[in-house]
C-alpha cells in the first residue's frame, strides 16, 4: 500500500504555524498518514504554545513523530528519554531505534547531536550509540536497508559527487557518525535539519557499478525551520511503498540523475561489518565474508571488529623501479614541454601530439593509473580538467580525454581538443565504439556520475575514454591490446 507522509525541519516550538500549514495541505491534497519531524521540535519560547497541546486543549491534526532534544535547554520536554507519547497524536520516538508502522514501513531514527563523550549526554549520541543501532539491524542476514532514516544533524560530506548545497559547506557541516549510519542503513529517504536550509540532494546509489548487484537508491533531503522568513522549504510531502512489499526489480530502478555514493569509505566499512555480523549469525558463512563471491575471505581470528573509523593517511606514491620519463623530479623529464605545475599534478604538451594543443595531465609523484591516485591528487586532476574544458570551449573546441593503463609506468591522461563544429559527443563515442568492434574490443559506457575507481581495482589493466560532457567509455584489458588504440581514432 502506498502511504503518504510529510517530513518537517526544525519546528522550534512553532506548533500553530506548523499545524495550520498541515491542515491547509490536507485540505488541498487529501489525507497524509503521518508527520515526521527532525531537528529542534522545541525552542526557547515553546512553553505557552506547548501547554495547550500537553493538556489536551489542542490536538495535532495528524499522527506526529518527533526526535529528541539537541541541547540541554529543551531536554525537560522529554520526560522519558527512551521514547513516549508527549501529547495526543505527538510521539517522541526515543534516542535511537527502528519504528515499524502498521503499513510495514521501517523508519530508523537517531536523536540528538554528535558527541565525543562516552556515555553521551541525554541530548547527544556517541559512536557507541551508532554502532549499536547498526549492529541491531545489520545482524539480520536479509537486511537490505530501511525505508526512512531520521536524524537531526546532516551527514558530513553528503554533497560529494552531487549538486550544490548552496551556502552550506558539506565538508565541514554535520556529523561523520551520521554519514557512517546512512552508509550502513541505506535509507531510501534520509531527512535532517538544524542548518536552517533546504537541500534536496540528487539520489545516490548503494552499490558499486559493474561489481555488485544493483540496489535501491537513497535520497537525502534537508529541511529548513518552520515559518522562516526566507520562505525556504520546511515541509516535504512524499509517497512511499514499504520496501518489503515492493517488486525487487521496481525497487532497484536507477533514476537518470543517480550519482555515486558520497560515503564510499563508510560504505566499505559497513560492508565489512555486515559481513562480520552475518558470519556470526549464520553458521553457513562462518569463515567467509560473502558466499556469493567466488573468493571467500577469512575472518580475523580475534573476532574483533576490524572497521577502523580513522581516515587512512594519504599514501605516498611508490617510487619508480627505474628511470621514469614523467616523474617531475626525474632528470628524464623534458621540462621545456611543461605548461603548468600545481601542488600534486602538472600539465605538459604531448611529445608528438596528435593535434596542436594536445596536452597531458600527469601526477608529479609516481602513480601508475587514475585508480591509484589519492583523493588530493584526484581533486587536482578534476580542477585541471575543468580548466581545460573552459579553455578549449573558449577556442570553439571540446576535449576528449583517454588513459591507457597497460604497458605504461606513469599515469598519462591524454587530453585532445576537437573543434565543436567538427563532431558531436555522439559522433566521438560512435567512432570509438566502431573502432573497438572492428578490433574485437568491448567498450562499455560507465553510467553518468560514476567514477572509474568504482569499476576497476588498482593494478588492473584498462583503457578509458572521457568526454568533456562527463560521458565515459571503458574497456578492461584481459589480453593483448593495440597500443595505438585511441590515437588512431582521433588523428
């Protein structure tokens, strides 16, 4: 059954304004089953309005479910920290847990803001709270995700690979623990507040393209505060069928604008945790992380969780085994060809370029392929790409970029400008695909917003093409490969 829900940002005690709006929406659009409130439900001036609801003089027009306090001042509004009815039709869910409605919809929730202290104050959650909530759900071997996740803080880094969050810097805002929770619980909808901003992120995927079975996508929506003067959206209406009742093929349909997962590190940790819990739960997979994969991995003998939440130190690039023509520190580099030097990468003219302005983007340190790059180097590669796109467009050209990670020692991203009126992106793609078919090379398109690091492991030979529109073609090299492939298509 399709259920209709409303989600709301910080109410800050403005109950009259909220419920007046809800009544108006229900009058216009019909009945909604429940209202889910994230962020600060109470504020500094709540007492007078709240008294009328608490005593029953007024009643919420819709079953309303709220998260707990985010500060010491409002904690007194929640008589039982583990969850309770606060007034008729207004329920406090509790500090953390899973709420399953009669419809079968699964709603995971986490109250409060992130705290480093153990135990956390009553208005906060700690790493232990998040870990226990994850464990309680992931220990079910059939767990595929939750329908809805409610948290007050945003997840840190939610804007990675996505549309802009406006003035909010998602690298600094929000909680890493919430990102970790979202990566593990794979909610179809994740609501948060506290930043007084509305942000609907492009949906992101919960699987690795070409490596894992497709899974449902997640949508993150941050809501503003009730009655804000900037008219930012604070109420969000949506219809949802519980995951458990959906046709699996329908559930995993990927929308056109789906992006890569913003919490990739957390997701990998989550998979390890899930596999470990599954190993403990199910004797059948006692010694293997995943029986569906051909190569099992042995569990750590001490049984302790190996998932370390500390970010990995950026790895130094390995040293070349012999002289390298492309390491900038090497005497073999032809420095007269160098055009620009950044912090981690440099730009050089191609020796024997296919066309004038044929340039290479190269890492300063010794990396073999894009897949081996650290995030800092990758970030600078992306900056160079967008600068080149802008430069070539100003000259009436578009670029085609390719990389051959086969019989090459140092990563070289070949960037070749092509006149805009000469051919469309479709022409370029068709030319590559036709040439590939002729030579019996399988060239597949990588979905938009995906990343080559999701498709191939470090050390695997491959050939990769990228247009300045973001479209990408990929071939995993399994045997011999013509070294001039790519050059001949564009010359």
